[in-house]
C-alpha cells in the first residue's frame, strides 16, 4: 500500500514537474539566431569563440528574463552549424538556417565560405555577419552581409604606418598559408605596404596549412633581411610555430599579423620568443572594458572553462543584431526593414566605458554601412599577456 | 645542402615513427587504421595535460601518452575490431569502423581538450648554428635522436622478443601462425596496442616542437598512408624507408621549389602517382600482399 502511494506520488510529481517545465519554457517567445562557421580543425578557435560568445550572451539574456523587443521579452536560442571551413558545408548550413526560418546568422569565418553562402542568404532573406574580408560581399549590389570585425586592409596600413613612424621600419616581408584568406590578406597587405613607401623584400613564400616544421619554409624569407615580417592571415595554430622558427633562425626584427591571436596559445607554443609579436586584438582592453564586458568574460569563463581573447570582438555581432531589431521590431522577420534601420541606427555600446556607440560603419571602404563599429585594438605580446600598442577607429 | 639534409633527417625520423604504428596494425590485422592521426593527436594532448597543466616532468607526460594510448588501442581492438573482423568478411567493414573511430576521437578530443592549439615549453633551450650553414635548435636534435632510438628499440622488440616473433609470424601468415600455436587474439591486441602506443609517443614527442591541435589528425593520417604506400604496406622496413624518403622529399622540395610557390606536395603527389603506376606494392611490399 505504502509502495503504491509512493509510486503514485512520484508519478504525479514527475507529471507536475514536466508541466511546470513546459510552462517555464513557454513563458517567452523564442527568437532564433544562427551561427554558421568553423568549430573543428586547425581554425576551430575562430568559430568556437563566435559560438561560445553567442551562447554565453544568450544564456545571460535568458537568465535575466529575455530581450525586450517592442515590449515583448524574447528568449534567445542559438542554432549552430559547423561548416568545417568547407564552402559546400557552409552552403548546407545556411540552407538549414533558412529551413528553420532564421533571418540573422553570424558567420562564416573565412572568405570562401562567406562568398559561397551569399546566394542562399540573399534568396532566403537572411542577413549574415561574416568574419571575412572580400569587399564585394559588402559593396553594392550586395547588401545582406555585414562585416563583423575590422578588415586587414583597414588594420594593416595602420600598423605599418605606426611601425614606420615609431620603429623606423623600411623593409617588410610577407609569408602566408596556401589558402584563400591568407593569400588575399598577403596581397592586400603587400599592396598597402608599397603604397606607404615600404620596400617589400619578399612576398612569394607560402606554406601548407598542416606544416609541422617551418624552418625550411622561413629560411629564404629570413635571408631577405626584413625589418618587419608579416604573417598574413596566420591561424592561431600556426602563429607560435612560425614565430619560434623565425627566432631560432636568428631573426631579430619585428613580427606582426592582422589576425587576432590568443595569448595563452602564444605563450605555450613560443614562450618568450613571442615577446614583441604584434597582432590585432579583440575589441577591448582593460582601459576600454565596461562592467558588462567584465561580467561577460566571467560568465564565458564559467560556462566554458577558459576565455578566448577573440571573444572581445565576437561578442558584438549578436548584440548588434538584437539591438537593431529592438530599434525596429519589424526587422525581426523582414531584413529590408533591418537594412533601412542600419543607416541611422545608434545605441549605447554596453561593452565599453564612456559614451561609445553601437553603429554601423564601412562607408569609406564599401560605399555603404555594412560593417559593425568595433575599436581597432593593436596589441603587442609580452611575457604571456597582450599589452595595448594603440587603439584606432574605422569609419 | 647541409641544412636540407638535416631537415630531411629530422622530418624523416618523426614520419617513420608515425608510419611504423600504422603499418604494424595493417600487417597484423589487414586493417587500414584511419584513426591513427587522431591517436597521435590524443597522445600529444595527454602529454600537454600532464606537463603544461599538471606541471609534471616531460618524461612522465611521454610515458602517460604511451600507456593511455596502448590501453586505448587494446580496448579498440578487443571490443570494436575483433567482433567486426569475426562477423564480416568484407574489408570495407573495418575501414568504415576505423573512419568512425577517427570521427569519434575528434569529438572526444574537442570535448576533453578544447579547440585551441596547445604546446609545452621547450625541453632544451638553444640553437646549434654551424656558420649559418646548418641551423638546428637543440630540442629538434633531441627529438630526432629520441625518434631514431625508438625506431631501433621497436625493431629490436620485433626481432628478439617472443611477442615480436609471434607478431611477425601473424603478419606473414595468420592461419599458419594459429596452427603453430600462436594466440591470434592476444597478439592482435598487443599489436594494435603497440601501434597506438607509437602514435601516442610521437604525439607526446612532437607537442614540444610543433604543438598540437584538433585538426592535425587527418593530415597526419594522410602522410602516414603516403609513407606506407612508398615503402610497402605492412612491411616494417618499408615504413621506415617511406618515412625518411618523404621527409627528405619535403625538405628538398621546400628549399629547391620555394621560388615556384607552394608546389612541394604537388610534386610529391605527382611523383607518387607515377611511382605507384610502376610499383603499386611500394618499395619493399610483395605484389601478392
């Protein structure tokens, strides 16, 4: 008898819990935001920092009651797809987003993936926020892509000019991985260096992305005796090995890149040999970070165990999407309304101190506002941590 | 020239060690272990965890990689390959299983160790520089010497121990070995464990030089397959020869062909296709398998 009562009570409790759970989930309508990018393989760090930034922010929003859009609180759900840095899979990912009725997607992370998904996005009314630099994605007649970071052709000239003026750099060499992103970044970097009056002493050496010994690759580059060695489009996996090999070959000049790197990875892979390495940092520094940025870092670390400096930039895309939709709720299902709002959109930047604003930029580079405004932070690595070299803004 | 030879020898020693484990498993069980690269990556991450995260000496990390991968290899053979080989006569069953294990290990590595590039501090500082004609960091010299010592140790094990003789007998003729009283299941398991152990050891050794990341498994497997195709699948000496030949070709190509762009592997693949057209069994393999 006692056992039967216990069973009945347990069953009732279980049914009640499920019902309550259902009620709790049903409290807020759900707004789905997509992510299509690389979360496996050598470049996994780029996409994973995107996905984890979005998941951290979404969990934070949902925990605090949802995001206010037109007076209704929405829970945010992140739908992710690993494109494995393969354009074919990126297309499949974007098609999946379309099938799920998603209108806003963050990613892809690389040039060929971002170019491949363009027709799918345009046909299905999807705005997407790539971390890829081809200008044709952002210039008319294209209008659905919004660059989620500072491009190398914006950061590169700023870095070279700074080093010319402050470090007396005159000769520069470029080395790039044999893939579309690094190669296009090398070409635009080399052109920018020449335009500034620098002598480009080497820009033809490339390497396979799975190279394990960079000594033979770097030897001819080092023999050209540059003042500055640019690792064009270098992935976080290859940067420490390239720096280490260059230093072991006796190179004492400056080394820089226009991609974001991770301090822990540099420290583990190259140690003190990486001291002085210049890279584009995440869009935050201790001086710029607001309390909300610090809380984001804490929540990210609590969720995933370790923070990724790149997320200082990657945190912004979701915030821009939500804030723009909040500014014009019709944009939730109508990307044309979103585009119309972009031209005049302005909102307080919650991740920076002072009166910094979230706003779309890119008029100078693309002829239309198709880039999120984030600070260009250039860092120098020293003894396991990044120090801010200078901060600039892109128009 | 000295630099090219030194780079080739260093690359060849590490490649040969990678190929040895793969060819051992193939010779014993006729299994193409597509997960060999992932085992290498797993071994690298184990050493990284022990050395960089727990602060223990490098040798402890290396031994941990070897032991953990050996146990993993034994379990994979006993619970996955053995039943499949027993129930299926089709070679593609084991190939699909190996590919599945590769994907599974990729997912496990991502969950356990994350997506980032990892590395451990240099085990020896300093660079050997002979008048700019030959530059080689001391840690690479040490790793190259260790790799060659491990290859010699492996050959000695296969040549002079009871287990080595049993495995060689198995590789030559499985049925005859069984009739002569060799415990086929036991030595298949030991062989697979030894192959996985070698993958783990190379991963542990190279994490000090190249670091390790999730994406290194696939390309490592491809290079290992190239080496055993050059040397002859299932032949120990062939794997060693294949490793050193690939290392030397890579070193020469990266220096001589650098002015023409990144065509070293294009040239290597083209040469391999021509070579296999004339000698499909590789340098030391037998045409009948």
